[in-house]
C-alpha cells in the first residue's frame, strides 16, 4: 500500500459554503449589470428607428468599461493589502447605492424613456461610477477564488462561477427586456430599483467568506512587502513569459467580444429591419443565446476539468470563433444568427475560462491580485478602445459588418497557425510525435480522468524499463501521457500498416515479427536500452481480460535490465475499462490511475527468480 500523510477529503463544490456564497453574489452582480446597461441603452435612444444603434450601444459599453483603465490596478493593489472579501462587499454596496440614486433621478419622469441629448452626460457619469467599482471588484474576486476553492477543483470552480454569472446575466437581460419599455420611463426606474436590491442584499454574503492560505511547495522565500509596488507587478509579468502571453491572449479575446456585443443591434437592423420594442426583444434574445453558448462552453470546460493541453482547446476555439463571426455577418437568416451567437459564446468562453485558470495558477499568491489587476486593465484597454472606435465609426450599423468580415478570417488563420505551432512543439523528438503526444494526453486526462502519481520517479535520462501490469490496450497511452520521454513499445510488424508510416516513424515502436525468436527479441531490447532509450514492458505477457489480478511474470525482464544496465520503474495501472474487446477499452470512459514506483536496480549478481519476485512485490505495493 502507498504510504504518506493523510489528507483531508475534499468536499464537492456544492457542499462548500465559501463556494456557495461566491456564486450567489457573483450572480447578483451579473443581474444588476444587465439592468443598468439596458436602462442606459434605452435612455440614450438606442432603440429608435433612426438611431445608430451600434454606435450608441458601443458608447454605453465604453463609459462602463473606461474606469477599468484607471481602477483595475487600484483594485489589484487593494486586494493585496486589504482583506479581499471586504473589498468585494464595499464594491457591491457602492454599486447598489449608485443605482438607487439613478432610480431616484427618474422618480418624476413620465412618458418616453428617451433623454434629450444635453442630458446624456448623466447616463455616462452613472455608467462610469458603477464601472469604477466593477473595475475594483473583478481583480479582487479573481484573486480570492484560489483561496476559497481547493486547487484540484479550481478549473471546475471557475467554470461553474462563470456559468452561474452568465445565467444571471441572461436572466437580467430577459427580465429587463420584458420590464423596460422604450416609451415608458417608469419601467426603467423599476428595473434600476430591482438591480440595486440585488447588489445591496447579496453584497453582504461576502462578509461570511472564510478564505484560506494554501501552502506552497517551493523552497523560495516569499518576497518582502516592499515588492508591492505597481512597477514590480509589471516587471513580474514581463519576466514570466507564460503570464505575459496569457494576458495578450485575453486582450484579443475581449476585443473580439466587444465587436460581437456591439454588432448585434446593427446586424439585426440591417438583416431583419427591426426597431423599438421588436429590436429590444430581438437584441435581448440574441444576447441571451450568446450567453447560453457561454454557459455550455463553461460546462464543457468544467467537464474537461484539467488544465493540461489547454492550448489545443484554446486555439481550436479561436478558429471556430472566426468561422461563426463570418457566418453572423454574411448570412441574413434568423436561425443562422442565433446559431452563430451560440457558437461564438461557446468557443469564446472556453478560451476565457482556460486563460483565467492558467493565469490564476501561474501567478504566486503574494502578487496574484496585482497580476489580475494588470490583466483586467489590459483586457479593458482593448475593450474600451474597441468600443470607442465603434462609437465614433461613421454609419456604424452598416460598417460594423465590414469589421466582422475582416476580424473573422484573422481569428481563423490565427487559431489555425497557433494550433499547428502548439501541436508540433513539445518534449518529443519530432513534430508528429509531439502532436500525437498532446492529443493523446488530452484524450487520457479528459475521457479517462487520468490521475498520475509518482511520475518524478521516472528518470529523465538513461536506460529505463517501465514494468507495468497489463489491464487493457489503453495501458501504453495512459503511461505515455505523463512521461515526457518517448517510450518505445513492442509491436508486431503485421500491425504496422503502410498507410500509417508517418506515425510509426514518429513514435518509433520496437517492431518484432511472428517468426522472430524470443532470444532475438531480448537481444534487440538490450541493444536499444544500451543506447539510453526508455522501453515499456508488461511482465505478465498478456492482458487481464476477465479479472484484475496480477498474473505470473514471464522471465526475461530482470535479465534484460541486468545486461543493459537499465533501471526498472514498477508501474501500477487501475481503473481502466474492464471489457473483453479491445475497442471498448478506448471508447468507454473511465477513472484511471497510474502510479510510478521508485526505480529498482538489478544487481549483476542477483538471482533472476529473486529479482523477478522483488519486482512483483514492488508493483503490488503500489496498489
């Protein structure tokens, strides 16, 4: 049996009070944001027949997100110096009070909800004020999440929180679309009061959060408090290329999101000739469909659950966002627009969650708040500049389609080129082997919920034999998924089909013929190991098809190790599908665990039978 410190069992997310408090408060914030955005769009006359709806919608987005340029870093700085839960509470209560003030300003308003042009500054000022507290709120929330959710559940936790926020935002859109009537100012007042109550009540939930500090496994000392300057956080990001590249990727995503959200009104007017209440309802439904797509995308990431090979997911998603951006701009068919909105939301959110999780786990806790603040500021800079350009774009309802027609192919080509670049890179000896290794890892970690223990026992150099129990045809794949050296496996020559020659050349299996003697096979293995390769062998010599019991070992493996000077790493595999036919080994999902044991050195004077018995004991001890 494995020994080690007993760890406290992790509760499911739905049973964790911290997690419940976080998602309920986040949901309320999303609902309130949609109310103020819809109210502002109506008051500015964005739904009128003669209005440039795309430009006005972009203006509301511009003034709401402009404060992020000034206060995102402030929010990160505050979240590293003050208790993060009180920062969150203060932001929500402040937003609720501002919305109540806006509702009070409309207390005596009657008739049409459109404000005169000389009153528009009040709407912009309110959006700027609420956006200021949202800018402080976001980095504090992103920084506290790893303190309230166990690291092993962080990917799923991020996805679920975002899912719930999306649901709440879409509910806010639909409810707001039903409540708010462009011809009745009192309906906007009602919407603002409802939104403010969501902020004010749920904000106090943050007071009951109980963040914890996770221990780090590094021996490096935590930097001194003097490192809490903005310049240091910027330098920190620039010195860590992974963090810098993730922030740049996020900037691009949010710029694209700004184009999409701004374009819905204009494309709907051009394609379907809608206005006033009909345009409001269509806009809210298409935006809600976009949100449903985001919801499904978050669900997919929660199901994927692992951060490994996130690059394959992200760059594939970029490619599809580009495709559906083109279809939304080009095809004047209602169901195509809904489908395009859904798919853009789905693939876009897969990118957003993956990037956010990688950022959270890449940044150290002492500076995570400021990294999130920098990320938020960078994202919003792109978003604000994009909204500003659309706002000032002449005849934006028409010209926004040309922007989409340019942006779509750019994203498609970017996603395709980066997907190829990422797949070809890696620790293997050639690009095809790297691509196969990455796809195999994604398959094993997602479909078979692969958990690997003791991978540090596998030497990075020198002759190594991986000796494992043989449960299914899946075994070589789950072992290779966590080993960064190309493991060479025995393979019958008659299974090496000509059509797959590029693959065989890439993974370089040890080909053996049916008529080849056992002695010749052993000599070949000794020669390969003397060259410093790593070889995978199954001492049982056959699959455990009916029951999972370790069979008697065939002789030879310890003799090979002694002659070649290779170390033997015992491996135990469990949880693979118990099916008779090999095809089902790959098609049936499972929860597979692979455990690598400490390397075993076979003494040159050791008796082969005793060495074989010792190897068997070591393998059984890994169960």
